[in-house]
């Protein structure tokens, strides 16, 4: 799943959450950015990437609520 978190003057920030292939039950959480006036305006730059256990994902959900 990909969602746009923000768009400020052509600077976009996205979040991805996807099931990991291994280990089973874990999730990959990634944040990227994209700048419309960059040399390659369609390229996304990874800013943060983490593998979350089921417990860690639940903790994150609790934090966000």
C-alpha cells in the first residue's frame, strides 16, 4: 500500500507498507520523497526503510492512534 503523506510546493512524501517475503508475518515500512523540479522529477528517494515484526507494527499502530 502506498499513500501520499504530504505535498508542499512540489515536494511529495510517501509511505509504503507491504508484507515482507521473509520472515513471514513481518512488514516493510518505507518513506520516500519526490521533488517535481529535480533533475529526474519522477524518481523517488528512499528516506527511511525498516522491517517491522508483528509486535512492532502493533506498537506503531498504538502510537499513531
